[in-house]
C-alpha cells in the first residue's frame, strides 16, 4: 500500500480484517473524543470573551449529527442546522464532518430537511 509521495505504508496496518475493524473503531472513538474536546475549548473561549465584555458572535450551525441512545452512542442521522426534527442528541458539525459521517452505513440523511441532497449524498 502506498500513499502520496510513493512511500510504502503497508507496514503501518495489520493485514487481517478483524484487527483492521478494531483499529477503525478505536479511531472513531478517538475522533469523537477530539471533537468533544474541541467543543469544550471553543465554549470556554466564548465564555471568556463574554466575561471580558467583548461581543461574542453566536456560532452558525450549518449541520447537525444526531447520535443514538445506548452504549454505542453512534451517529444515526445528519440534519441541516435549522432542521425542526432534531433532538437533544444532536451535536453541531462542519460540512466535512457531515459528509464523512454519511460514509458510514448506519448513518442516514434526514428526510425532512433533505440533508442528503444538500450534501450531495445522492450524486454519483
């Protein structure tokens, strides 16, 4: 396996499917933790700016990812930022995060706000 630049990266990953699936899940969990930490830091920064008396612009939420209930808490639905069908289990997301989430088979675009069409999920 090679990546940009022609370097051999085959030694980086295990050869069997079971360990690759385990590694994939670990990466998903780590990415979720990183995104949560980023959100915490952004919130702290907004609070600090508000306390300093500076006007704080409200973040514009273009996309939302709705997560499931239970131990897995996996992403389920992608919504636009102004969708009326969202629940308390949604988190703001960038366009790139929403498109990336749609690559997972368990994630579907919301049919009410037509997020799939807006993200180009139906395009060939």
